[in-house]
């Protein structure tokens, strides 16, 4: 009965939206929304450079998928003699790409006005010397690199005014810049909010972009603009410009910024409507005293209506006015980024590097469709999220840390983040420790990304600053796990010393890069009209429906701002299936059984609680853990491109749980909920040795195949080599992170 009611509600809601649109929107002029960029012509690209074709990443005529890791401070804080060791281990752990999430203090001249890039003498061990050495070493090892222009630490100083175009004096500008960037640990953190508003700061940011691209790496001999290893560029990291403008960004900022954007708002309206008469006809009315001639149309409503008029405190503003202000703010951001893209494209020879690689406007993690529109308007869309799994339900058998496999899958803003016909890149993702069942997370993410046919996943982050790179097992396995705690929330996503994450990422990453999971073949396409772009309540409504489709049929978002009503390409589910969701032909989220199952010809995986029976896959391979009531992660991948039943080379992992000795997690110590509550519930992070539960299990091969199994730890170093016949056993004693298998021909 519940399913029927939900279906009826969906039909009625859609019908009501269509009636509302017909009665109020039919005669409105189109929203002049700035369009997304078109990627450069693939036929112009030289071999060796990454480009966009058919909505995906390509290189030298072949589609590529990237499984990467973020490095933040490692290149600059680790001596250059350690760079090769770090990169060799990253590669051995299955990654083929690195996001060099740049900190601008590496590049910007200290004490300068804020946009000139520093220089160095090769081998002088300066920050930029170290960074370029790391980039070169990564390139030598075949890594592809995701680079950023993001500003965070080095502010544009008020003195920059005299260096920028136009000359003259403007005390208000200097005062506003000083107020915004003059103090705090991240003085340039709002740079991405002001350069799209202010022409002078856009000029400064443009000069920084131009200078950085012109920088020549003395180790590769290439400018950043033409470096073949650089696969993509990102203009801003989590700017969320549109979202923040409509959610109170101006409230505690200098009045200059809102006054400046108000001036642009009036210019925009004058260009669109020409006269007060035309504007009033479309909006219904102007507020007393407002006039285009006077340039005093208020920058309102910045809190968007949540329902059709009348709309509570904003009832004096028409829906069309709200839609116009959304279009204006989106256009302001998109058009400013397009100007930056022009600078980027012009920095390189045609067909090379920055003239052709995908360019990302902003990284997006909000469940906000209007922000997604603007963030994804470049030639690739970059989305991401983090997860944590605290449960508040004391009756939950997993209390206080839950597992993702026991409930409907979900990744916050990423659920409704796949933009049609362009590459989707996950810029940052991870699960915060403590996460007792964290080996599930790479498989949940990887299967989802593959089912949605995404192009790249970059995990955050590899290691803490000043961590050494262990070369022997004892060093690595005697490092304690780092947790998310109030003093260091990001300690909980460190990868390199977490052998459980290393093992899961190694095998799932190899599977993702090889493309062995079949994407959903008939995803729902949601044509997002101006109703959902401008009304938060409709965004929530559609976000939920899209999320359900994403993990069942698959989904794509197509922005159609002049369609009055958002419409799906096919009937959408009103609710989750009761027992399991299936994405494509290979992935099943069996939440009623607390399991994830992946079964393709070349890749098998089981995550969760097995229950009473052995796990059987389509190839004939079986997996049987000794303790069928314990959480386990198992996966096997063909490495020679043949189906598992016929493959002669396999990669396998079997993972359990692990925490520091004496680790204590107690939710009763805090009244905080959500993320903060998780951080405060860690009473004791414990210490080494890490207590790892290593499952005992047997793997049965089809047709009693036999061969040699080589067991590796997380360094990875070879622990042991063992012959097998028909069955491979995991004894629970070896410190195994993955196994490489060579079968013998009969």
C-alpha cells in the first residue's frame, strides 16, 4: 500500500507542478542562463595529452579511467630523496593518478602583492624545487596529474590595487580587501568568492593563473601549460559560489562586496529588460523607489522561496524575480570562469596541454542543483563527499559504529551529481575513522562510480606531513591508525598506514581502471527545469528521487533552464525496493541481507555478513569464511582480461577489521550529534600494535584449477608463496593485504 501511495503522490506532485508552470510561467521570457562549455575538438589533440570525447576522458585515442590519491603537503614537506619511495608505493598500491591539491604558499612570492609566481634554482631545496621534483618523478612513473589553481593561504594584498589595470585610487576597495584577507589561518580562503564579483581581483587571479601556467619545471623542461602528465586543471576548490551567495555569505562581510554585486545586478537587468516598464511587466511590480534608471534594484531575494507565492517573509517578491536573480548569480560565476578558461587555453600551443585538457570550474559536494549547474559548467564535473558511520540507535547490533551495507546506499550530493555528456571526476572522498567496517567503503564507492560510468576517483589523502615512507613491514605495521578527532579531523582519512584501506583500494581500484563492471545501460535522464533550479523544496524533492534512481537504474542530470518544469525521461521510482537495489547488471546492494555483491565475468566481490551459506559467483568460484556471522570483505579480479573462470592471473583480497590497541569509542560522553559527535566520542585513540582481525576462509576455484599464490602485506612486500590445488586457504595468521595468483595450465 505504501508503494502505491508514494507513486500516487509522485504523479500528483508532477501534475501540480505542470499546472503551476502553465498558469504562471507560460508567457515569461526565457532565462538567459550562461551555457556550459564545449570541450575542444578531439581531432586537434596531440598524442599523450588527456582530452574529452563523448563525455569521457581519453588519451591517445583510448578511453581512460583514473583511480587516484590526493597528496597535499607531501611533495614539499618530504625530502626529495624520499619522493621516489613515496611514488613507487602509491603506484604499487594500485593508483594511476594523483591530485596535486596545491597550497598557494608554494607558488606565490612571499611579501608580494599576491599573484606573482616565485622562481628557484634547480636543486636549491626550496618548496617549489621540491614540488617540481615530485611532479617530474610522478610523470616518470606514468602518473596522470590533477592540478588546481585554488587560493587559500597567500592573500591578494590591498597594495595590489596600484599594480592592476585601471590605476587610480579607491580606499573602499583596499579596505574591503584588507578586511577579507588581512587575518586568519586561511587569509585567502574567500578569494574564490570575490574574484567573480570584482574586476580587479579577477585581474589579479587571472595574472596568477597566467604566471603559474607559464612556470617552467626545471626537472621536466616543460611549462605547466604543456606538461603531458597534467591531465586536468581545477579553477576553484569548494567555492560553492552560488550556494554561498544564497545562504548568507554577505552577512558578515564588508559592505563593498554586496554593493559591487548589486551594481552588476542592475547592469544585468538593464541589459535584459531595457526599461522599468518591461521589468515591471515580467516581475509583476517593482518595490517602491526601485528603478533601473537609478540603478537601485535591490539584490533580493537572496533567500530563495521554498514554495510558490505568497512566500512568507519574501512574499513581496515574485517567483520570476527570484528566478532572475538565480540566473544572474549563476551567470556571474560561469562567465567569470569562462574568462579564466580563455586565459588557460591561450597559455599552450594548440593541441597541447592546457589548450585541450578538461578544465573544472569548481568542486561540488552540496545537494544543490543550481550550484551543480555552475560548478559543472566547465568541460568536466568534479564532485565529492566524505562519510562517517556513527549510529544513535542502541538497539542496532552494530552500535555505536554502523556499516554502509546495512542500509540504502547514499553519498550525499554525489547521488544527484552525474551531469549528462561530460566526464565525472570525484575530487575527494573517504570514510572517516573510526569506521570498523571501512573495507566496505572503496567497494561501495568503486561499484557506484563504475555503475554510473564515471571517469576518475581521487581519494583523500595519502599521508600526513612528515610521515616517513616505510620500506619494511615492521615500520608500517607498527604505525598506529590516525583518527578523526577535534584537534585533527583530517587524521581520520589518512590512507598509507591503514592496511585495510590499502588492500581494499588496491583491488577495487584495479577493477575500476580496467572497466570490468558494466555501467547501467538505461539510466534515467532528468531534465532539470527552472523550477528545480530556483526552489529549494523542489531540489530536495528531486534529489531524493534522483538518488533512488541512481542506485537502481542509474541517473543523468541534463540542465534545461527554459523548460518550466523538471521532467524525467522515464517513470521514476517513488521509493526504495524493500530488499535490494541493483545498479547495472553486476552490482547488487542487498541491504536487507547487509551485503554488497559484485559479480561480473572479470570481477567478483562480496562485502558484509555472509550468513549460513558459502558465497557462489557466476564463474563457479566459491568463497567460504569460517565465521559466517562476522563482517568480511572478499574480492577477486582477473588481471589478463579473461573471464575469471579462464584467467591465468588473478588479484585477490580478504579483509576484516582493525583498530589501535586500547582504542575507546563512547558516544555517551557527548550530546553532540552527527560529525562533531563522532569526533568527540573518541575517548582514547589507543596505540600500536594495530589489532587486525584477519578472517579465516577458503576459496574454491572452478574445475579444480591449481597454481601459485603469492601473499603480500601492505608495504607491499612478499610474505609467502604457496602452491594450491582446487582450493586456496587463508589461515588468519599471515599479515596478508592482497594475493597475486598465477594458475598453471593443465
